[in-house]
């Protein structure tokens, strides 16, 4: 009996794993530059002044880009938005406070201050929208939820920092709160007031302003880490402490991904809404957090932003895996796993979304566009 030869054909390509965000590589390169060539003396004063202006410009642009009207138009989804806000500004801070018991066994006091600050930062806009679209969730809800979180974070993050960090934990003081108002809140409000007049210009110069955003944040990082090197704060951090920080942040991210998914299910949200809640409620904004930390922590900012920088890369990689996994199944299943196939809905097709989720992470750095 002749042997039946198996059918030949191209094997399905498995989506590649999520790459490292190129902007994170740029941030790490900036950290390395600050370690080798920190700004000192007059150069440090010049860099600090430039960073202060860059922070004000960043938040002016954030205010000019963010449409408060669009966010208010989404009030009909108020339960979803309240759920995301609760995850961002209630559950995250509570978990951060619970981690206090890890000091000094796993986290040093300085790293814990940065970890707690990470838990107070608002959610992202751009990457939450992108991953929700890839997983075929409720994209309009993700847009509004991210916008609400960014708006709320301008006020809530400094207030929570004043309440939970205090002057002894992270160098936060009333003077820091005043700096937040002058350097962050006032430019943001100015951008909101001028939005209708300059929105056309911002749209036409979107690519150029993207470089301004990224360059400004790199300048803030260089200034913060230079001050840390000059002050000798990095001599207080060991490799074991950094490993412990990565472990603690991995647990934090896993807990938030599970809580936002299963908690939203218990609250009766549809599958599409749960996807939006999970991606918007489990993320933290690098673009909003870095400038705030530079204002709040001063010379200690280099240690304070380290947990946020690590968490940023971890959330991109984890959410890329989840979005890719859910986009593979074109059927509307009702499974409960964090990474199962997703139901029908608008957005990318299964295989295409899988490839986009794996290959497009490099374009999702919220620090390049939105807080």
C-alpha cells in the first residue's frame, strides 16, 4: 500500500516574542551616559534649568493634545471609568502601602519610595488604546478611560504623594507641591485653554513634536541620574536589591492584571469592556511619572524613577503577550483566563493582531505621545 505523503505547505509562523521597546533602550543609554559623564557644577545648573523648561513644555503639550470634551462625552460609561480610576488611584496605592512590609528585607527605603510613587502615577493613553484594539476590546472606552486617568492624575498623583510619601520618605514637601502646581498644573491648564487655537499646528507638526516629547524626557532622565551620581545615591543600591525590585514589580503587575480582569467580570462588564478595563487599569504612564518624579524627589529622582522605568517595560511585554493571545481566536468565547482568545469585535483580525501585538510594541511607547 503506497505511503500517503503528508500535505506540504508553509508552516504557520509563530508570532515573535515582544521586543524590547526602543525608547526604553534610549532611556537606558541616557542612564549610562549620566553614569559615565554626569553633569557637574555650571553644567548641572544649566541642565537642571533646561529640564525644568522641558517639563513645563511637556505638560503644556499634554494639555493641548488632550480633549477634555471627548473625555466628558464618554460619561455614559461612568461605571467603566470609575472602575479604571479605582484600580489606578485606589487599588494600586493600597498594594503599594502593603509592600511597606518588604522594607528592609527586599526593598531599601529609597527603592520603596520609588515603588510607592509608581503606584500613584496615572494610567497611559496610547498603549492602552493600542492593546485594547489588538485584543478587540472596547476602544472608545479605553480612549476615555485613559483620558480621565491622565486628567485626574494631574491633581491626584501630587496629592497622594503628599499624603502617602511625606517629607521623610521621599523628600516630598509643600515646596514640592508648589513646584508641581507651577511646573505641571499651570502649563497643562494653559495647554487646555489654548487647545482650540493651536490644535491645527500640533497636528501638522505631530512628528516633530514627537521628537520634542522624547528628547525632553531623555533630558529629564539625564538630569535626574546625573544628580544621583554626583550625590552618590547609586552606591546604596546592590544587584540583589535590583533583583528583588524586579520580582516585586512582576508580582504587582500580575496581581493587577488578574484583579482588573476578574474584578470587572464580577461587576458584570462585557468581555470587550473587561479588556479595556484590564489594559487601562493595570498600566502606569512613564511620560507623566518621570517629570513628576524629577520635581518631587530632586537628587533622589534617579532612584525614584527606576521602579517606574522597569514597570513600564514589563507592562508592555506582558500586555503584548495577552493581546496577541486573545487576538488569535476569531470566535467569541467566554473563557476566563488572563490570556485566552477573545470574542468578536471591531479591530484587527486574529493573525494580523497577533503579529501587530508582537511586532508593534516598539511603537507603543506612551512617553513619545501621551501621558
